[in-house]
C-alpha cells in the first residue's frame, strides 16, 4: 500500500523461498504475483509481468481461493495499465468488484474503483472515470481509509485539476499526522504546491 516496491520484492522473495521449502503452494503463488508486480514497477516489461500474474491468479482461482482478490486484482490491473491494456484491466477489475461484493471484502473496494477510474481515463472515458474516482472516494470515506481516499482524490485531480478538487485534496492531506514522506503524500503535496 505504501508503494515500497523494494521492500515488497525482498519480502516476497523470502516468502517464496520459505514457501517452496515448506510446501506452501498457495504462498508461492502469492509471492509470484507480488514479484511480477514489483518487476513491472521497476520498469521491466509489464506484458510479461501481467502474464505471470494472470497464470498465478488462475491457479489460485482454480483452487477456489478468492480471499486476496482485491489486492491481487489491483496489482494485476496496475500492471495491465502499465502495459497499455486498459480494456483488460477493466474486465479484471469488474470481476473483482463482483467477487468483493459477494464475499464482503469491502476493504479493497476503494482501490478497485480508483483503478477502474484510471482504466476509463486511459480509454478516454472522462465521465466514467469521474464516476469511478468518486465511488473510490466514497468507499474509502465509509471505512475511514485515508490513504485509499487520498489515492482516489489524486486520480480525480489528475483527471480534472480544479479549485474544488484541490480543496478536496488539501482536506484529505490535512488528515495525515505522519507518513507525508510516502509517495502518494509527496505527489499530493507537489500537486498542491504547483498551483495548477
């Protein structure tokens, strides 16, 4: 959640090694998803990373496991967006929203909606993107998830930089007592200091 790709990569590498040694097949797949996501974040070919994530998620689903659906669908969608495949990201995210609502995994809803907004924006569907960013904001507010709210408001601000959106961004950022050195907070601060 904090965008610490190096730490995620280090932890996933250790987890994968331990899981292989102990025979924890589920956690090998989890580590593979995180490692593929991390490689795409580090500028490796996102198409290759998307394929690796797709294979691992299918294996998880074949085993009837959807418990980490919001997290891994979000990672998959992020990588697909890096690969300039927003239509595919939209399909995965819509499927994940259905699963999340069915299984009551609402903790991941704000991020799924934010990424649906990013995918819609990438396809030139501004009105749809606005709706998804607003859904992400509302879902984050409903659970008091400030970081997820900040991410959704940042997506909205990148889509339509207005005084109203800047005020909303400032309000959300004011709620942070610490963590202002995290990537999302830094981006918000930079956007607010740029003056438009």
